[in-house]
C-alpha cells in the first residue's frame, strides 16, 4: 500500500539540515539548546501535556514572551492533535477571559509576569490546569492555582513520544484578532495550512537572490509569537534548521545586543518596533550591516527604509493579516533594482510587494471586477491561497462577510503595477473622502514622515462641513520644535509633494496637530479607531 503522507507539523522536522548537531536555539542569550535537545524537549512536553489530560481536539493556551518554550509548544501541542491557542498578552483581562472561554481552553501555560492578569479573572475562567512558565524556576506568590512549573513538569518524562498520524486538515492553531468593532474574533489554521505556508514562504524567500532567508542565516523574531505564529517564520526557521534566537520581552538594548552577539541575520517586525530600535540609546554603538528585516503589519515608511539602508540593513516589506496565516506578499528586489540608489530602492522596498507562490491576489472594484494593473487604479485586495482561515471561529455572520464571492476580503485598498507590485493605500475604513475624492492616509503619512523634525505621524479623516472630511496629521516632534514655525515647515514640505502631483490636490486641506504620543493597538500598530474617537470631531 502506498503511504498517504499527510502535511503534518511533525513532518517539519524531516529536513536534512535539522541533524546538524551544532545548531542552537537561544533564549535571551542566557539559555542554549541544541536542536537535538529541542527535539527531546518537544517529546517530553507531549508527555507532560497528555499526563495533564490533554487529548486530541483539546485546546492548550499559552501566555508567554518570545521563548524557546513557546517554540516547543508550536510543535508539541499540534503534534499530539491538540490546538494551540496563542493568547494576546496585551489584551485587557476581560478580553483575555473572553478569548479563553471562546476558544474553550483546557490547559493554560502562563509566564510568571502574567499571573496578575489571571488573578483578576481566576474565579470566572473555566481552565483549572495552569502551568507556570518561569525564567528562573522560582514560584511567585500567587492565588492562581498552579499544577506545577514547566521545567519541573518536563523533567522525568520520556524523551520519546509516539506522535500519531491524523488528517492534515486537523485544526492546529487558533488566536484572536481585535477588529475595529466588537469582541476579538478567532481565526484558525490546520496542519496542512501551516505546512503549506512554511513551504510557500521558504520557496519565495529561499529562491530569491536578495531579501532572502536561507540555511546558515541566524533568525530572531521581533513580532510576538502570540500574533499569527510570529508570521509563521519559526516554522520556516526550524525547517531550515537555522540558529534561532528568542529575545523574551522586547527590551531595545537587549534586542540590539542579541543581534550583535548572536550574529542575527534575519528578523521581522512592525514599524513601531523598528522605530523603537532606531531610537534606542545603543543604536549608534552597533553595526547592523547585513541584517535582513521584513517590515510588515503596517506600511513601511520611506524615511525608515532609507535610514535602514544607510545603516546597511536590508529592509523590505511583507504583507499579510491574522486571517491569512499571514504572509501574502513580499517586496523583494530584482538584481537590476539593486543597482539603483537608496532613494529609488526605497520606493520599491516600501511597496506592499508581489504575491508569494500559491497566492492569488486581485485588486477589485465594488462589483469584484479586477482593476487594470496600472499602478493607479485602486480597489480592494481580495485573495485566495491554501493558507487562509476558513472563517471566524463560531461566527457564521462575519465568516460569510469575510469570504464573500469565495475570495477572502482583506479590507485593504491598493493598486497593482504592471510588474505585479501591490501598493496598499489604506484600510477601507481609514481612507479619507475629501469632497468625494479619496485621499490616502498612508501616502500622506509617508510624505510627512520624511520631514526631518517628524518623529512619528498618523493621519486620520476629521469632519468638515464643506468637504465632508479633511485630513488631520497628528505629529510627534522633538519638544523644542513644537511651534508655529515647524507647523508651517511641515505643511509646506507636504504641499511640495502635493503640488508635484504625487498626492491628490484635496490633500491640500491637510491640518497639523502636535501630540505627545500616538495611540497603538495591542500589536503595536497605529490605532486609528482610537485616534478618530479622540480627535475626529
Ligand atoms: P493584523 O491582522 O493585525 O495582522 O492586521 C492586518 C492588517 O495590517 C492588514 O489588513 C493591513 O491593513 C495591515 N498591513 C499589514 N501589512 C501591511 C503592509 N505591508 N502595508 C500596509 N498595511 C499592512
């Protein structure tokens, strides 16, 4: 009988480089494991979970920083047929309680730092088996009933677990995305989807001569492991068998230190984190040349990309969303494009990118007709690929809206040029309508960001009696520069671009307001919903 090989997460371990005994998994520069030890720990963890009563189909939740333990859960939990629920530790306690209940979690692994959150909800949550994750093994003072500490519970278990075969369409992971309205919505991915996403990402990142991720790179994620499996890249890194560095809680100076000491060559993060690193005290003491970084989760500002290129960082855009596993596009350059100067390169690197292998992307009008690939015609991105969530967990109504017309609707507005590079101009909900014309808040932000005294900017639409809406730029600058003079200077800088025809003329109605800081979402993106509530009127 031929063997019906299923695309299961356990088979990610079947890669030649994986047997290299010297490859390491490093936690905060403090703990080191070889891949052989990592594999043994995954087997032990499977025993530990099953002895806690976890069965196929149960759900195991994790609240941790980016760690070797999280990586072990990425494998052991789905490999026993259970579902891994990666809890967003930045949600409010009430939202966390909602996601724990909604996902029907059976066991919860929780870092000591998050026990105070559980203290607040403990009487009301259904999970009664809570495992402590501790960096130093000490048991903190807590009223949360714990079944034990991770390392203690691992110890003594056999380092061989017979991982069963089952259908590749078994659910492997779930997590919650905070939309603009209502409670968080659960998305979910199967073994097959995660394996195909791993292969698709490997093929697109691995086969390119530039902006790639290959064997002998050193990997460190700087997008949280609770958010869309850290973009699925820990699975890619494990299949490649590269050295992996997990930084724990994000502390800018520690991140920079790890990049240098562990010789990290490949990372990914949202622009806010990169902004934090560029403003860290140690930034000018470290050489980041050769570091490849995908920026995603929000548009990569040109000013940031140019600063990165000046520092020798190979920065480029990736695009996706919680619903899409996540990667859909990457802005890799062709060899000819690499001959261009930094400014010209940053134009391409900050585009949203070209679709990855196996991803079908369309930019469509409201009737779902594809728009011309002319780099101008703007419509919604709809998508098909093997790794998109098939719906929102236990939420028929929103699932149907997501999959209207059998394409997944991203809610992102974009255009596509003749070479297949997509450029997102806005979220459907964020686009500003001035006198009937669309003004892209992202493009305005990009221009204002290039002004030397601007540290951060967010553009929203505010009500205007005559025009319906007009753009308001909320700008963070250095304190001494916060005066009328700099307001004028930023406005005339923006208007220069507008006059050159780069922006719609309606953007001339731009207003500037200086603010101390810009609200962020739980995953570090600009929170336009909150900004509209504060400043929209
Ligand atoms: P999330 O589900 O929280 O990861 O958010 C997904 C959303 O982030 C997308 O629908 C986009 O609106 C936005 N996003 C992600 N990547 C990019 C990008 N490269 N450029 C612009 N927006 C992006």
